[in-house]
C-alpha cells in the first residue's frame, strides 16, 4: 500500500477502536432471534436513549486473545467429531471436495459451525446450503470414477441444484433468512458463473450483498456484540462472511466488467480471522488420482493467511475497478496515469509483505504445484498487475513508457507457466473460473500478434498449453473463442484429451515460455525498478505496433457447455 493509503487505514483503525468504546445503534433482535439492521431514518427503529459505554481498548485486547483461544479449541473439537461421524456417499465425497478446492480461498462457509449444526439442525445449517455445496462440487466430481456412477441416482447431481434453488426460494417466501441463506446465494452465484449464466450469477450475488446489509454483517460485530447477544463464534462467522462477500464482489465484477458493489469503511468488520486452525492443516488434492508410484507430498495448507492476503489484494482490485475500469466514471488522462502508478505501487508493496510460503516465483517453479488456493493467489496477483497496465497499450506516442508493455508481457508469460504446472500436477478437472480467467492476458497477446501479422500460427502454441477436459470447462474454451479473430481455427479446444496428473514431479518446465529474469523483482513484475541494461526494456517496433490493435476481451462464458442443472 502507498504511504497515503497506509496512513488512511491507520487513522480508520484508530477511529474504529475509539468507536468501540460506545455501542452501535441500529441493530435489532427480531422476535424470531434474527438480527437486522435499520438506520435512524427507518420506520422500524424507534428513538433510543443515551448509548451505553462499552469496554475499554485494553479490555478489548484481553477479550480478543480469550476469544481466539476459545474459537481454536472449539474448531479442533468439532473437527474431531467430524472425523468420527459417518455420512453416506456421494454426500461425504462432495463435501470433502468443497473443503479442499473451494473453501480455503473463498471461505464462504465456516466449517466447524456448519458440520456441528448439520447434526443438530442448528442456525448455521440449512438443507438449501448443503445442497448448494453438493451441487457446486458436482461440477468437479462427476467425471471421477469413484463417484460418477453414484451421482446417476441423483440425475447426475441435478437434484442437488433443484433442491438448493427451491429451498432458497422457500426461505425467501416466508422471510426466514439468515447466514446460511447468504452462503447459499454465494455458492449459487459461483455455480452460475461456471455455467456461463451471467444474469443468474449477478443477481444471486447481489441478493447476498443486500442480505448482508439487512443482517447488519457489514458493521463491525464488536460494536453491538452485547446488545445483540453475539457469541465468539457469531462474531467470527460474521467477520469471515463480510470479507468473503467483499472478495466475491470484486471477482464477479471483474468477470463481468462491472462496478463493484461493496465498499470497506471505518465501521466495517476488521480484516482478521481468529480461528486459524486451517493454517496448519495438511492439504491434499482431493479426487486427484496419480499414476502408480506417484503421490502428492505432504503440504501445509496455509489457508487462513492465503484468504486474508487475498482479501487485501481485493482491496487493491477494488481501487483498480473503480478508478481505472469503471465504465461510467470519466477520468482525465493525468488522473488515469496517476492511478496506474499508485495501484502498481500498491501491488508491489502488497507483494513485498506477502509471506515467503505464499510466494510462487515463476522463474524458479517447484516440481509440483502448491495447493490450488496458493496458485490462484499468485494468478490473481499477475492478472491484477496486467490489468493495471493493459489500458495504456493503445497509447503509442513516442514518449510512451514502454515498461507498461513489458509488465503485461511478463505477467502473461508467467501466468502460462503457472497454468502448465497446475495442469501437470492436478489435471484439467479442477481448473476453476479464476484460473481460466487469468489465461486471458496470454490469449490477448496471441490475438494482438495475429491481428498484426495475420497468421493462424500465433494460436498454435495455445494447443500445447490450454487444454480443457474431455467435457471442456466453459472458462478456458470460451475465453479462447472470444479472442480468436475470424478465420482462426480454434477447433482444437473441444477435441483435447483429458489431461491426467503426471507421474513424475521432477519433469522440467520444457516447452513452457519461461520468464525473463531481467523483468522480475523477487518474482513480481515491477515497472518502477531500474535495469543495468537499458536495452532490456527495448521492444521491437513490430511487437510494439501489434498492441495498437488491442481491444478489450469479453469475459462472457457460453452457457451451452453442459445441460442446465437448475
């Protein structure tokens, strides 16, 4: 973060701490136990007397540590109970897939509370939420031999989607809304994104964000924990859910090229997670079957720190979307370039503060892919770095700073190298939308080169690196189709064979474009650095001119890649 941004956040934190000395007005406990928020203009809030004094800052610090200890102890206890419980297939298999591939990064569902309340039908469980999790996991698991035939009894998994949607609508009709309803909406939004159903994905996410406001989750729960009778677990879940929604808001806005909805303010929940038990868990790639003699080495998950760093990265993305890519807001050229420089600096500072165990340097990749959420974190970093500089490409004045082009080309090449590593380790079946979206920068390079030199050969490399599964993900195939100029043959996309994990993790990165180390700073493209060899920044006139043909690439995804399940 820039010094000005860091100072502003520090002032907001200090102000927030001071505000905690007084209770927050506007939260109401309904007759059915739900918590709702109404501001002073609301018909549903009566005038109240003087606010009660709350705990001092020092007392809050003591409470913080006590809450953390209680949450961690509870989480380990619930995980032990979960291990002893039995659940028939395919339910257990689909749940395990969710905890492995989706939960670590997006954190939609707080696992200890969900698994406990699933047994007792508690407040953090609903049938609609369970079916939304199962339905979302079907996409990844239906082609796996162990579970595919069992799903036939559930119409290939379509029943889970029907139950999730019908259960959601039943809740909306009677007004019985709570945190599981928001979580269901988020999962349905993510599922519809993967299917290419833009309207449904956008509307489901919007309902989730509105409901977040209705339940007062957008306000720091510590401000009203006493009046609303919130437990340690309640506060933890509300904090996590706010930042999950904040992150998803930025991602879905990025996917669809629209303005983000949620904004962080001084009264928002803090970007902290007290229960960090998932940080030290061992992560294994669920559902991936390696060839005989190969196995995935024991790897620490680092899920908590990855999620928190991704939320920090989402704050930078929010500024990029608002000040650089807002389709409505008009900015001057000077303001535009100042924003590019500031956000590039924020990204570089964010990278510098990233722990080493979350850094993935494209110039020295490991023999096997780290956990998927760590790879996606790196993908997002490179993608955001690309889009910061991408809009400067059409400006071809003689005085133009060509380092922006270098950053775009470097980021795009790094993305391709990481994608190859990911596919060789896990295969194609778990290539999620966020990974596929990040392929766009590299595909855009191919488009620009083709438009300049008018040769289909510029897309030939794609066939070696972008290989969808036997039933192709809409993400990679539709992005490739959207960037292919007329006359370019992209028929190779649906015909590819299914990519299985490789047997030898010691395979070299041959055949994959490697990063030019001269343009990297600790694995991160850096437009502000200086080079001993100024010629390293030189771009040939042909390549540079090719970027004059750059046009925004749609993120539309075809809905026809698989039958509708809803």
